């Protein structure tokens, strides 16, 4: 999901989780809740797939770059792919990890993964709020019944 799509999604979320003001609008919203839950569940599942796929790509990049630093003479093709030049073989994992974390291709993919993770968590929390809206509406209807009852 792009940043522009996410901005539109945030606007949709604001509208979908807002409790209406009038009783008629609340009843209409109550009737639409199953469809809203379904829409947001679909968004969540799609975003979860995107995030998982990006995580796999990130691990592949990590593995490739690790090979470059561990076995530099045998990985000239991978070094060209990621735009790195390895002049020495790194023996310890900490040194290799430090070098990987400085690689532009890895940094770019990590940024993309973190961005999609943020979007996934936003969608997840919005879905929870929409599910909780059903209880809020139910409580409101019960409250209105109590107020309208004659004792």
C-alpha cells in the first residue's frame, strides 16, 4: 500500500469508526457493521500478505548480502546486484551484520517492511474498533430502552 492509499484509508477509517449522532443513523450503522467488518478483514488479510511477502524479500536480501561478506571472492555477481564492494572476508557475525545494516538495498527494503508493518497494525486496530462499535451500539440501544421505559 502506498502512502497516498494509506491517507485515503485513514479517512475511510475515521468515517467507519465514528459513532453517528442520531438514533436512526446509529441503527443504519448497526445494520452496516457486518459489511464493514468484512471490508476491513479483507484489507487486513491483503496487507498481511504484502507484509509477509516483503519480510521474505528482506530475508533473501539479508542472506545474499551475508554471503557477500562471508565469501566475498565467490559472490561478485551478488555484489554487483546489490551495489556493494567487499574487500575483505568477515569472520564474525557481528561484523557482517554491521555491514549488512549499512547496505543501501537492505536499508531500503527494511524501510519498506516497517512502513507496511505500520499500515498493517493500523488496519488491525481499526478492525478491532469497528468490532467494538457493535457493543457500543448495543449498549446505546439498551440505554435508550431504559430511558423510554415508563415506571
